[in-house]
C-alpha cells in the first residue's frame, strides 16, 4: 500500500500515528478486506482494535450490507446463544416471540465479535459450525438455517494460554485466526504518543472553549517513557483531566506527577507475557498457614473448655459439701456459679466452632498477624505473606484495618 492510500485511510478513520507496527496493521486490513477470510485482531485493552473490523468491512464487497459490532463479554452466558443465533417463541422463559439473532439479521454482511475469548464453550461450538458450514440452528428450533456472514474477531487475552487451560477451543482459534492482525500497545509507538496527546488536547480546547494545553520537552520524555497500561484510552483520559484541571497551559514534569500514577506496580505491562502462567501457590500457602494456626488454636480452646468443665464439676462437689446454693428444677440440679465463670464458659463455647469462620475471617486474621509481627510495616508484611504491596493495601481496606507505615 502506498503512502497516499495509507494517509487517506488514516484521515477517514481519524487514525493518528506513524509507527511501523500501526502502518503494517492497516496495510494487512486493507489487503484482506476484499476476501472473505476470517480475521483475528490481537492487542491489549484500549489500543483501538475496534477500528480494524470497520476498515475491513468498509473496503470489502459487503460494504453496503449490515455491520454489527458485538461485545461478547457484555452478554450474559444464559442469553448469548439467543442473541447470536436467534430463538423460537417459547424456547425459554421470556421468549414471547421469535428472534432472528445477529447471524440471521447480518446475512451477507459483517459481524465483529469483540472479546471473543469470553465466549462460553457451548457457544464456541455453534460458532465453529457457522465458520465451517455457514449453518446454525436457533435456540429451541429444529430447522437448519444458512447464513453468509464475514466474521472479524478481537481479543486481548493470551489465546494459547486459554486453550491450554481448556477455556477456548483450539479448532475455533485456528478458524478465527486465518489472518492475524496485531495492534501495537501505545508504549511501543514512540512519537505517536505526542501526536495523540496533541489531538486530544485540541479536541478538549474546541469542545469547551479552553486554551489548548501543550507539553514541554521533559514532559514529552516522561509521556514517551511511561508504560501506559491503559493504552490510548488512558492517554485520552489523562489529557482530558489536564485540560480541565491544570491551571498552567504548558504542562511540565511536575504537573504530570499529579495526573500519572506514581505507584510502580501501576506501570507494569497490562497483559501477562507469552508463556507465563499465573500461579495460586502463594495463595494456597497462605491459607494452609492460617488453617494450621487455627487448628492449633482450636486444640487449645478444647483443652480450655475441658478444664472449665472440670472446674464446674469440682465446684458442684464443693457446693454440695460447703453450702453453695443449689436449686432444683425437676430432676436436674442447677449450680449457682460466679458470673465470671459462666461468661468464660460461654465465650469458650462460642469460639470453639471453627465452622463459623469464613475465608474473609481467615484472611483478616493472617493480615493482622503479619502487620503485628512487622510493627505495622506494610512492605515487610506483604513480603512475609508473599503478596504485593498493592494487594496487601486492598486487603487492609477490605478488612477495615489501618496502618500508617
């Protein structure tokens, strides 16, 4: 694709940037548009994946037909089959009429399946059949229907990991991934970050009749080196915030500290790197540790309760021989004991029921003990628990705990 054609596409769809990865993604989209091949758009959340299916549809022979963009992650699992493939009247509670579904309505057009990795396994099987044969059956129906739909899908998850965990069908992945298009994250687009900032700043200035904000050289360097976990969406939000809240129209490095998160963990990559796996071993170790401590505490409580029972029995014998008041109710003797002993017995009985503890109680007790052992030092407590500072901070807020260190 020549540079003139590329600039035409960027101007039509308001695409800003000149990075080689972005240009390649647009080039592939235009090359594949005249075909009916399935396309899988891959990229982190907030990079602008939704523009690629629109470009493909508008430059394809189907451009005069219908185009539907569907967010698979926003449709409840119980109704997604009905939304996509339609349903017959009375096929489920609330089905007061029949529905054609997206695949019936979009015949000869294009369907964009965003967040396709969120589809339930049963729906994946139906989608695979549509891709292979163009056939589907309505929910509650028996008639096989045909559709001629171009499918473009997008995802921000690691599909290979989802396949290995049994969350996504491998055969469906290869059907969708006939032509992959990778959208680069914002942190890899270099000077595009500054160009996008200027666009968003200009839009805010025109919309609210404000002086446009600009960046000095140090501020530009910070924006380019920031990792942008929220990608273009995050850059737009921060630019809008600065346009409204900043008293200075030239943004400096000092100004940026009020708008860009300084917590180092918030600057980590937005997705898990290829080949890495999330592990719950630390969480299990934490639970095992606290459960072991609870078992020891329960054993101690049982011994205390037995001792209280023995003392009560001894007091009953002492009361009978020394004139401690004893009343009679039916055939049972009631021993009048001190209020302190009765309260101690009731407290012991109450805490002897470990079944009443839930996971929040367990987690709270573990966090409390870790903070106590480290004199309230959150960083040391997090290290002992094997979790990050940010995770510990969330636990402290969740459990209503407070620490100033």
